[in-house]
């Protein structure tokens, strides 16, 4: 397992919330040019091609761009890397991606198909990929400590730098301690991913069962399974209506705090309109263990005509769509107030 440190521009676009940093293309060429010839990055950071390095694509992948001088040897194509993303001066750790595969080189990159942006005719491209589960954007950048997080270089110079396992363990350990008691869903999402990375690198002090970190680890695999099943079902239905696939979006991958998971469409007399779907997955729908937040219930009641709950039975791979009225006036289900637990009556 190879660990590399790569310097990129920090995403300082104030209009983007923290969880959307590095997830959107520049709004125009002027915004892109703000990152040209800037401070320490004059020779290496030629623009802001890395602006979408943490964007979650529809297939759950994350595609990343490597600045000039940071592409590993072509002999390493296909190998898995841990990448620590560091900002130019002042040096801060922006995030980590692991199980990352380099698929391109300086002479061989791939054009992003999710961006229409061009800078003087040049499109945004990428050199590697990982899965969104292995992509950790820090909710706020963390100060870089030489010797502890990276070797103490006399000068960084140009190009990538290799780190030791001790460095990545220190980074993950320090970040988990810094988060402490999580305050919002973004930090919880970051912490959950960090704990999985800790398991991956065998950081014994912070495994997922550690009593040192107080956080509930959700059954993410079960949730992802349900969302993916519903997403594919909605895409199929949309295509039958003549609606392009791009209209169906897994919002949960973009905004974990959103009150619904999937933005879809429903047919109307004049065509179609938006449909909001909150996915709840259980191992057994006959004896469900489903929790619905107060915010989700209120949103469902406010948008009755355009909202559905999708109950997924993982064991049967089945989906049942239910609106809030069916729950409120059902003889089958009831909502008990404890964060609202769905029970069979």
C-alpha cells in the first residue's frame, strides 16, 4: 500500500457549504483564474482543475485530478493508493482518499463527463478514481504538522511525496481526536468514514468498536443497498416516461443532511414534476426497525403530493412506496414518538 501527499488549491469559494467544497465546477472562467499564479502554487497549481476532486458521481465513484508533477510512474497504474490532499501555503490537510486507483498519466487523462466547464477550450479531466465510501473531505481543514503528518522536508520541491504508515496513522488519529463529540450529520459522516479508514490501516486505538469515541455507526451497507435499489427502480420508471436518467439524483450522496434521499419525478397531466423519496431499509419488513426523524415527518406532511417513503425489505429485495397519509391513517403502521419508530400494528 503506497501513501502519497499531493498539494492542491484549497477550495475557498465562500458561497459553497463545507460539504460541497471540491464538488462543483467553476461558475465561470474568472472564478477559475483566481487560482492561477497564486503564491506558492505559481509553478504547480495551474488553475483549479481539482475543483471536483471530491464530487460523488451517480455511480458512487469519485474522480480526482492530479496537478503537474504528481502523477506516479505509469508502472503503478492500477495500484491502490492512500492520497492525503494538502493545501498550498498555509499548509492544511483538506481530506483523504484511499483505495484510490491511478488510471491515467500526465500524457493520458480522461475528460469528465459531468462537467461542461471549459477554460480557453480546455475541459476538466481526471487521472484516478475511488469509491465515495473511501473519500473523506474534512468538514474543516486540519493544520499540517511536519514530522508528525509528513516527513520534515528541507524543501518540498515539485512533485508528489511518499508518506510512511506512521504518518497516515497520526493524521487519522489526530483528526478523530479533533472531532471529539460530533455536533452535526456532516461531522458524523466524516467520523464514520475515518473509523473505517482506521480499520483499513489497522489503527488499533480507534477501531469501530472503540469505547474512546462516542458515536453511533449506522449500518451504512444496508442503507446504501436500499438507496441503490430504489434509485435503479426510479431510473427505470423515469425512462419509461421518456425522462432522462440525469433527472434522478441520489441527494444523500451530495448532502447527507437532506431530509430525503432521492430526487425523482412523477407523471402529471402536463408532463412530470419533482418527487422526493426518503428510503428506509430493514432486514425484515415483517418486523421492521425503522426510524423516521421529526424533520422527515414534517417535510413529508408539507409535501404530501410530491413525497414518498420507500420501505425496502433487504432480505426480499422488495420496495414498497408509502405516502405519509397512508402511515398517519393506517391500521397497519403507527408512529411512536422516540424519533418516530415505524411499527406494525
